[in-house]
C-alpha cells in the first residue's frame, strides 16, 4: 500500500509503513501481503493520538474497569428478542422491531435504535444501501472474565457488525465520496478542522443546516456521533480531571494532554470567541436559549470537536493528479473500531464519483466486528 503523508518515516517491511501521529506517536499500519491499490487512504497525523481513540479494545483495561463498576450499580436490562446477525436489518431482510437483536455470546448485536434506523435510511437515500446487506451498526459485549457470561449488565462497545459471511477480497463497506464530510486539507493541527465541524454541529443542534446539508443527510449522521459529555468522549484524557491525570503516574501522557488542551484553548480564544462577539448564531449551542452567553459553544465544546476529529477523521488522497490529502469524516467507516491485527484494507480517493472502501483482508463471519488497524506497537494506538 502506498501511504501519502508528509511525516511518513520509513518502510519497515514490504507490507508495513510507519508514520507519525499526534505527540510524535509512531503508528504501524499492517496490510495484506500482496500488491494493493495506490489510492489507499489512512488515519492522518494530528496534535493528539491519546485522545484520538474511542474506547476500543486496546484501551479496554482502564475503561472497562470503570464500566464494570458502573454496571454493577445499574439495574439489569432484559435482553430483547433475538435474531441472527445474518437475518439483516429491519427493512433490509428482517421484520424485527427491537432496538437490538441478540447473537451468540461471542458475537455482537445489531443496533436497531431509532437513530440507527434513521442512519440506515440515510445510507439508502445516498446510494450506499448495498452496505446494509453486509454490515450494520452493532454492540459487542466487553467481558472481563468468564464470570461475565450470562449476565445482562455486561458493558458493550459500539462498532460495525457483519450481517453475513463475507469472503476475503470482497468489499465490507463502500461509501460514495459525496457522502463524506470534507474538513479540508490535511495538516498537523486538528483544532482547525474541529472549528469547521463545531460550527456545522451547532447549526444542526439549532435546526439551522442549509438545504444542501440537510439533503446530504447531516441530520442523521450527526445523530449517531458520540455526544458531548458522553461516556465515549469522557474516556479521553482530554476530559480527565487533574487528579485523574496524576493518578495515571505517566508524565509524558500528562504532558501530551496538557499541550493538546493548550492548543484547543489558543484556537478558541483566537478564532471562536471573537466571532461569538460579532454574532451569537455562529457557534450557538442551545436552540431554545434567548441568545445569552450560556447559549454559546465553549472551549470544552471545541475540545470535544477536536476529539471527534482526531478519533474519526481519515486522510484521503485527492484525485490522481493531486499531491495533497483531505481530512474526511466518512459515515459508517468512521464507526469501525481498532484492531492492530486487522488485515482489512482502506482504499479510495477524495474525488467526485469516487468510492471509499474497506476491503476484507480475510474471511469475516456473520456477527463479527469489522475493525480496522489504526496502528499498533509499543508506541502506537494500542496504548
């Protein structure tokens, strides 16, 4: 695979490239052991990697301990009516109306919540309905030990689930470029695209999206993104208290987090705060407020938007005659979790008419998560 990146370091083997992500963290991307298309795309570099990851399998140890403690204090929920992941989604081969469908203990459950169903309709309206014959949104149990089997209160992780057996080499996900949210040229500073994302998100919250943005489906897409102050983003060190950062007893993680926070603060004071003085509608967070200062997006909101950018954005090369890459939020693909051993390949270009794909690097069974490699190794995303 050919990785296009200004900070690419060295080729370690014929199937491994290394590059830098936030804070000088080294990433290793492992791919299929055969020739791959030159239009493959990758996770971009940015200010922070530590907060770039949603709470996925490589950060489970710390996060799951908190999740398990919380689950013990919550009421047990009854499981919904079961059906095999291979049965498909409602409207796409299944008549179930439950919010999730149970699978075997080792596999995930299909998400049929209201927001998920609206997201599936959004994919269909935009020419991506073929994906729903192969994959959907799902939740996967995070069992810490064997005693968790059979319990209803086991915490779960959201991701992408295979709805049927998919042979190696076939597309797992195919998304038209036109569905992606283009946040501009790739750079080392995630706070810049975060401003663009925050402004669009504020418009969505206040029902102020343009007709074109509404037609594109940003309503349905934004509805499935991790919300501000949700458990997903609170698992990031960007939202840790000072005591929590100290408790980690890892000075370099603390230093990296502090630098990132300072970068967000500087961006907010330089570019966001002055604009809110001119017009409260540019970064208006609450629709029903009378326009007071408490209605304006805060520095913490920009910190959240920056976390979304660093955790979900992919750097995709432009047309074949272009030397630059763009930062894209790609619906469905950006919901895949991390697996350092994933052989699946990301390919496509940021160009009109192009298709952004995840190709199966091995056979995938129905009910399995569809994960991609964000990078791995001692100094990589596994931390």
